[in-house]
C-alpha cells in the first residue's frame, strides 16, 4: 500500500502567517473592488477579484488543509477536482461564447 | 493480528490497523469534498452564464447587498478557519483543554456568521427581494423598474448559493458540537484524532466557498458606486 | 463424492447467510454481502415495475392509432419506464449488487472502508425509491426522463417536483457507493495485491466510482434547481423569467452522459472476468483493458454536448463535442478487440455466463457502432429523437448493461447463495433473451431511419409491420427475463450445493467458501500472482479445499 511519511504537524507560526495573509488579501480585494478598472480593460475587476480569491483558496488548501504535507493521492484528488470543475465551466462557457449571439437579454 | 487490533480504542474491526483507518477516513473526506465542489460548481456555472448575460443586473443586484456585513462575515469565517486549524493542532498535541476551547470558539464564530446571514436575509424579505413569484416586488425607489427582471436572476443565484453555503455551515456547526462533546469526554488522543482533522477539512472547504462568494456576489458592483 | 463432503460441511459452517436470521439482522446489517442482497431485492422490484411500463409501451404501439391510452397517459408511461429503469435499476444494478458483494472479497478485505455509510446508502436509496413510488401513485411524470424545461418547469401538470426530489435523494446513494468503493480500492487491498494484480472488475468499478463521484452532484444540483424553479418560479431555466433552458441541458447531460458509463463500465468489468475465466486465458492486453476503463470515464465527461446538436448549442461547440465523441469509441473498441483476442485459441466452455458474455460482445458492438452514427454532427440532425436513438441506447443499456448484469449474476450466483442454478435452463433463457432482444430493437433502427420519432403513441400505418415485430420480440424478451427469476428462486431451495470454485476460476472470491463467511476469509489472503494466472489454478483449488477443512 501507499508508503507513509511520518505524520507532519504544522507549526503554529505557519497557521498565524497564513491567517494574516488571508486577512491582507481580504482587505486587498475590497480595496481594489472600489476602483473602476473596467475603463482600462472590461473584465479587469473580475479578474483581479478572482485572482485574489484563488490565492486565498490555495493558501487555505495548502496549509490549513495540509495538502502541502499530504500524500500524493490527496494532492491528485484535489487537482482532479479542480480539473473536472474547469471541464464543466470551460466547455459550457465555450459553447455560449461561440454562438452567433449570447442568449437574449431580459427587459432590454 | 486482528485479535490485538480489536483492543486499540477507536479502531473499527474491518481495518488492519490505525494507519489504514486514518488513511481511509482522510481520503474519504477528500473525495466527499470533491462531490461538494461539483455540487457548488453547478451553481458557479449558472453564475458565470447569467453574469455574462445580464451584466447590468448583476451590478445593480450586488448594490442590494451590504459590503460591510459580507466583509464582516468573511473575517469571521477566516478567523474560524484559523481556530479550526489550531483545534487540529492541539488535538495532534493531545491537549484536550485547548482542543475543546478552540473547537468552541470555532462553533461560536460559525453561529455569528449564521446570525449575520439571518439579518441579511431578513432585510431582503422585508424589501420584497426574495425572487419567488408572488414575493418579488421591490420598491421602484429602491431598485429601478427597468433592472427588476434582471436583478431577480441575480437574486436567485444569491439566495441559492448563500443558502446552500449556510446549510453547510449549519451542518458544520452540528459536527462541531458533536466533536466538542466527544472531546470533553476524552475520546481523542494524540493517536486517535482523525475525526477532528477530517471535520477540519470540511470546515475549511466551506470557508473556501465563501472566499469566492464574497467577491462574486458582494463586490461585483462596488466600483460603480451605490450600495448602502 | 467431493461435492458431498462439501455439502455436509456447508451445513455446519457459519456463513454470512446463516450467521443470524432475524429481520433486524438484515435491516441493520453492516456486512457488504448482505447489503448487496438488500440492493438485489430492491432493484429487482424496480426492474419489474420498469418492465411493466415497457410492456404497456409495446402494447400501445402494436397498432398505429392511439387506442390503448391517450397521448397524455403514454407520455407518463414512457417517462416512468425511463426514469425507473435508469435511476432505480441500471445505475445501482451492477455496482450496488455485484460490486458491493464482490469488491471487498476480490480485494481480500473484510468489508468496504465505511460499512455504516454503505448501509446508509441503501436507506437513502430506499427513501428516494419510496418518494418515487409516491410519484407513481400520484400519476407519475410526463416530461420524458430528460426533464427538459420549460416543459418540465411550467407546463407539465405531473409530479415533477416530487420526482425531482426523489432523484436528488437517490443520487446521494450513488455518490456514497462510489465514495466507499474508491476508498476501499485505495486502502483495503490485501498484502501483495498491487494495482496491476487487481481483477479488471475492480478497475471497472474504480472508473465507475470516479463518474459517480464527479458527475452525480451536478445532476443533484440540477434537479434541485428544477424543483425550485417549479415551486417558486424564480427564473433559472424558464426563458420567460430570464432563465436559460439550454443551461439545463448542459448541466443535465454533464451528468447524464457519463451516467451511461456508470451503467456500462461495471458490465464491462463483469465481462472481463467471465471471458478470462471461461476461456482459461489471461485477458489479452490486461493493462490496456484496465486503462481503457479510466479513459472511458475521463472521455465520457467531455462529450455531453452530442445530446444537444439540435438545441441552440453553438455549431463550433457541436463540432468539438462530435470529434471527442468519436474518441470515446477508441477505448471501447480496445476492450472489445482485447476480449475477442482473449477468446482466440482459448479453451472456451460455453456455460451460461459465457453465453451472456458472447451476447454482450455482439450487442455492445452494434450499440457502440450506431453511437458513432449519432455522434456525427450532420447525420444526427436526421436521426435525432427518432427510434434510431431508442434502438441505439437499448443496445447499449439492455444489450450491454443488463446482459452483463445477468451474466454476472449467473457467474457469481453459486458464490452468493451457495447453490447451483440449473445450467440447461440458464442457457435456454440466455438464448431466448438474445433472440427476443434483437427482434425487439433491431426493427427500431429501421423505424428511426425511416423517420419514426420517439415518444409518440400513434404513427402512420406504414410503420406497423416493424412495430408489430418489435412488440413480438418484447414478449419473447419478457419470457427470457422471467425465466431466471423463477429458476434462481428455485435454486435457493432445491439447487445442488455449490462447491467453492464451481468454474475452477481464479480470483480471491473463489478461494473463500460458497457462501463466504461473515468476514469473507477465515485467514488473511496474500496475493503473489497477477490476475488470471491459470497455471496456478490447481494450487488455488487445493488452497480452497484447505480452507474448507
């Protein structure tokens, strides 16, 4: 069966550090959301917001959820989950984007 | 093998040893979180499609949500994730008192989140913003008439996603309560603490969902002004 | 002589069947073998219900006019046939019955990783099934098993919400089974049982679990959204309220296409076992067959748009989905060719399970090849929603999944019950099913190509001859399905006691006793050989009788 590394205990310092980073990123995402970046490039606001969210989620997954120290199998499961979610989002959105027109708008 | 295995506290009969049981539990929870990811994923897909279809509706809709309350809940959840992580740490250390303490703080924070959410929902109902037929009747001074049909789409996504998230918080609170009772009885030791670790994974996952919900729902229209 | 000694010891031996006899000991059992049997009874019941609906459909279609029932009733009948057969029979069939029974034994484990969760999954299934029975009593649903809105969300007057909730709940039973299997395969393998020593049945179930875990949550959220839409009219899928009906189709098929592989993959696993053991040869290209299961599971998630060629899906997306749909044929073909190569120059015995396996090879090939017709973007416009589609998926679902299920049931029946079924009757019924099946569904290919649309209760008189042939075939098929029920029931009381290894097969399940003891093995099995090593079969036989004594 899968070989076992000695169970890793994450030191408290790491938890506190990750926590502070999460708080900073939360402040950052609120602060940036106040500025209208859309006149620079249409989707810039949402891209920044999602990038920050992905960074925060990654921190939680890697440190709070110990994936950085977990077995290969756990890491594969995490990556597979994200991969499948992307399949669903990407293929469906690709269909909508490739149509001659986005579905009709309501009330316009 | 199996004779003396049965003497280990917390080891189920069909496992060979603690290591195998723990591995099964951890992988099981991760696979469960995979299903949760796909479950929420369906709603995220709907969000993406409808946001692209009704950009104005989403901007106006997000103005109906309170950024201070959403932000407060974000902070509450992040702190609760930290306390959950610390609870796992102290369970690994075998420190029962601190384990119970941090689990309790996590539970309280989870309840704070739900109370804030309750007031947010209450406000929506009072303003007739619940998107069901017969309920949805916003005041035109509150929400311009031309945006009302589009904002309705935003609002059902808001209620579906945060409602499903809140349901997970309620389940999480139930799990925490169970863990606190078990921990108080001294069920967990340095050797046997995987229920704490596994429940921690669940709690962090629920936190991650909120990390995405907050910017996608609350902050979407923040830069255009408005809001209240 | 040998059989007699086994028979006498069998009476004294403690098995999972005789360890306790109370109703409670069955309803609260944590033994994966008993849970498998609970599932067997439940899904057999639903197979019967689904069969009754099928009978009604075929009766109505004997004549061109809608004289037996109204269009409205007919809509309900074919919908109920589809929903019952798919969600309450086919999806749980092999994984929940044979998988539950065999997987831990094949791994040399005492049980699945989470026995309580396993029992819970049966109860969740029964709650969902109960709600669906309630739907049935209240008049059923008429939306087709695909539940397309806006018909299902506003116009239908039938019990869509209740049925949606029933399917939502049943979905969780499927998720729990998949989760349990996956963790069991990862963590509970016997010493020495490496991944490439696993029986192909296990590989197939691993791939199936993957789909159950990743796909089922999406159908759950979809039917939940549909139920909300119907209850509150909130504008998810209804275009009038700003919703998007094509989004429903995307989310529905993201699960429901892979769900086809939930039904067919376990069957492929069964066929691998039967063909190897009945040909006394190691499966040709074991690694390819194993990995093709995973490839089918992965590719299966990339092709759902081929159900939507005639919806408003973008033609570019259609093109991509069409091409990837062709790609799925590759791993399926790898399996078919490798099984054929396994039989080649093997020492084949034509017992009942092997007849089913051979039937599978032929019928699945027809089903799969006609699938290629449908994945062709242009041709699908002609064939979409015709009887050609109906015939195609019945060749895969009945000719593939059910034939595999029956083959597996015959193959492991002696292990499950400790009794032998009458071999002659087995062969006769397998032949009847094969003939009846082809007579039922082959004419439907022609009907579809001539333009007969599916889901119609009346049709033009020109089609009558083909419909009559199909209905005649269905009655033969029904006889074929009823026969095993009778002789299986007979065998439990009157059948000869089964030896531990009636097929002189290899695999851990044949090393333990028939029926197995409560924790599967009286010793911890150790595996030193690859799967399907027939040179060792004599040693295994001796080891098997050693366990007995």
